[in-house]
């Protein structure tokens, strides 16, 4: 990501204030801070917005109770990365969302309106914007915009070996003892011809841990727990809890 950067706590435009620093996205960097206390040194930000993204989040938002503006997401991502995840699944149509970024992407400047005063300000657009989707790009944008996206990186499904490594990583991360036999059982007995996805191990192990916590048991990789987790993720109509589970008294 590069060296830390200095950003302002806030920006004044005339007598109006725009808050820039956001603890959700800005992590204070190690080492000495700037002598100018109006600035703060932070790690380069990574701002991720998913299917919940709305166009209003890309504009200045006025807080009438505190009487200041909140900087939009792309401003908070300046000097870092702005990821629009699940692109194509937002409420706003894909082309409308992309049109919002045509000028910033080409000119490296963004234009924002101060709604209270009617002023317009020009902002450097210095973030690297990334559109992430599991839909076909040709279904979302036209050829003209595809040309503006200089780099396109396809992420293919993992091989069985890579899937196993991801599964091991998720077991370690979520506190579940790993068993090599789990990979073979998943591939041979549960997946069949279903395509492997790099995101599946995280969901599978999370469901396995949830079920173990519900039963007040330590999470373990067994054929039964893996099948229950698999059904919870991919076969919700089958259900994954037994009648005994449903009859278990509530924890008080």
C-alpha cells in the first residue's frame, strides 16, 4: 500500500466545515505525528462499499445537529483504495454508478456540492478505485466504459489443492482443529460437480462453529458437522438441526 500519508482532520470552505478523518477507515500510523496538529498521519486507507452503496454516500452529507459535512467515501479513500464490492447488486443501476466516476477517473478531480450554501468545490481524486463483481462485465457496462477500466483481472475458482489450503487457513482463523480427511470428504461426498469457490471455506467453517456453539460443544471437523454446515450454506430447504436440537431448552 505504500508509506503512511498525512490527511486533515477537517477542511474549512469559507465558514463551512467538512470532516475528513474517520476511525472506521483511517488507522493512526506508528511513529511521530505531524507538527501541524491539523494533520494526522494514517496508514493508507482501504474503503469497501458493497451492495448497500447508494449515490448519496458519494456526496457531502450535512449533519444539521453538529453543523458540519461528512466527507464522502471516495474522499476518505484518497491516497488509498476504494473498493466497490458486489458491483451490479446495488440499488442504483450500474451505468448510473459508473457515470458518477467517469470524470474523476479521467481527470483525477471530483466535484462536490455544499448543499447548505450551494457552493461547489473541486477535490483531488487520488484513490485507486476497484470494481469487484461475480457478474459478467459485459452485462453491467458498455464497451466505452470497459475501455476506461484499464486493467481487468479475472479470479478463477480455486483448484482442489488451493481450496484445501483456504479451508486450513479458515480452520486456524476460527479456532477449529484441521483434519486432512475433511478435504476429501467435502470434495467427494458433498461438492460433487458443484464448483469450488474461494469464499466457501469461510462460510462453511463459520456455520460449523455456529452449530457447535448452539449445541454448547467444541467445534470439530467430522462428516456430520461438515454436512450440516454444507446444508446450512447451500441446501437451506433441508434444514440442519435435528428434532432433538429444536427440543433443547433455551439457554437462560
